[in-house]
């Protein structure tokens, strides 16, 4: 499954989360490190859901960029 992720720049690192998997987060010092960390976090999160007998949420988040006019 492919999940949309959001990566935000913090003061000294990056933080990522998965809107379709509440509580699934990761951090890293670079974008690449953060991307790898969130991939591992998604796998770990899904394994936990399976172990607990909970359903795995289908990816349904739509990620878009929009332009906003600045006056």
C-alpha cells in the first residue's frame, strides 16, 4: 500500500506523519533520513495493528499543493 506522508521542517530536524495512520510519526536530520524513518514507522505501525487484530486503514488522503495569491 502507498500512504501519503507529510514532512515538516522543524528548527533542527524534519518530522513526518501519516494522516491515514493516526499516531504514526517519525523524525530525522535530513529529508532522506526522515523518509526512511517514516517508511519503517509505517511498517511497524501496520504490524502492531495486525497483532492487535485491528483493521489496516486504506490510504485515502489526497495531497495537493495550491497557489495562494498574496496581496
